[in-house]
């Protein structure tokens, strides 16, 4: 089809000078208008927190909220000394329960974009502004960091082979079930537009690890667009504590959520997980 039949694809004929895109960034880049808040669901992250934060590019976020889920190490003291906003669960509520507090706090603090990153130094936090940029451009509503750019790279980074195989298996099933094309559905580095967290009823989700899958499947069901960026993987003792048994439980949980998605789509069983939250109009901040 000729391009000119589509008004939004009109070719521009004004004279273009390459200087327009070559002037120094400092003179050109508009100031970021969206408030970006990073949330960190923490559990015994004392040793890795500083390294994770040290790699975050200067000026790329406005606030860091760390939610501690009953750590037995000095995570809370270390985070307070660093000047983070710290919220403490007096008891262990689980990984999903932790994220519920993270997202509620980020919305309360006025985030337009929420970056969720594990404080275990597994994910390269230098990628944050690039992932945020994809949302700012309006290309996607959720961006996930993909640990699996290639098999060789993932395994060389230290990903256990059983985690690699189960991740590939589950991610393939999820892509087919949901009509998506993500590289890693199980990433601990994700960026969300505020509207996603306002609409997805994440409070109804599990307090366990399957929370992560539920949130992505809900986002798809409610019409949000998912995308991904490659994030090199680092595996070492502190970065990976989930054992084989918990991974298996998580895997079956993930398949269950895909089944729920299709039951809901076919109107055979409509789950409250996929019913959008009604937010009071005053809370809506469509800044993007
Ligand atoms: N809240 C909470 N978080 C946990 C618990 N166990 C692990 N985590 C966190 O869950 C995240 C993922 O666990 P991790 O062992 O890094 O998984 P892997 O990197 O995928 O092998 C990390 O940020 C952990 O700190 C728990 O009992 N409660
Ligand atoms: Mg980890």
C-alpha cells in the first residue's frame, strides 16, 4: 500500500540537517516529566543492596522504596543508612505480599512509572533508564528485563540448567497462551506504567512467587502491552535462593494462571483476578 494513503505515515519533505540530531545531549534532552520510583522487594539483601543501587544511572529515578519482608540480616539498617524509603513487614508475608506493599507505596508516593528490581544484584540496574524510555515513548505499558538473550549467555552467567530449561518451557507456553513474545516471563526486573498498577487488581493475587506471573497475565487480559529489554544475568549464592521444590510449585502455579486466563476469555469461569480495579478519578494521573 502506498505510504501516502496513510496520513500518519506522511513522508516529511522539509530540509533536514544532521546537526538537529547531533547537538550535545545536554542541550537537547528534555527534562524527564514523569516521576520514576524504584521499588525493591527485599529479603536478606544486606550484602547485595549497595551494589544494585550503585549501578543505577544518576538522575534516572526520583525515589527508592525498599520493603523488607522480615529479613533476618541487617537489610533494614543498611537501607535506612543509605537514605532509602524503608517499609518493614514485621513478619514474613512472602514475595507476592512484599510486592503488594511495594506497589501500593509507589502509587501513594505519586509514581508515574514504577521500576521493580530485586535488590540481589542479579539484574543489571544500568538498564533502568532505557527500559523507562520505552514506556515514556508510549511503545509499551510494561517492560520486562529478559535474562535469556541467548542460551550460551544465560548459562555462562551461571543460571542453573534446570532453571534455564524450565524458564524456556514456561515462557514458551505463556507466549503461546497469551499471544505474546517475551524472552523471559519470570524476570525480577520490570517497569510498569502507573495505569497498569491502578487497573490490575494485584491485591487479589497470591502472596507467593506466582504473584509475578499473575501480574503479567492480568496486564495482558486487561489490554496492556508487554515488551522486553535484554538484561545480562548474574548468578551467585546471594542472587538465587529459590530451591528446586519451590520452583516446581511456581511452575505449576504459572500453568494454572494461563489456564485461568483462557477460562476467563472463553467465559467459562470468570476470575476476580481479571476484573479491573475501579480507581477514584482523583487518583488518576494520566501523565504519559
Ligand atoms: N518476601 C520474600 N522474598 C523472598 C523470599 N525468598 C526469596 N525472596 C526474594 O525473591 C526474589 C527472587 O528470589 P531468588 O532466590 O533471587 O530467585 P532466582 O534469582 O530466580 O533464583 C529475591 O528478591 C528474594 O530476595 C521470602 O521468603 N520472602
Ligand atoms: Mg535472584
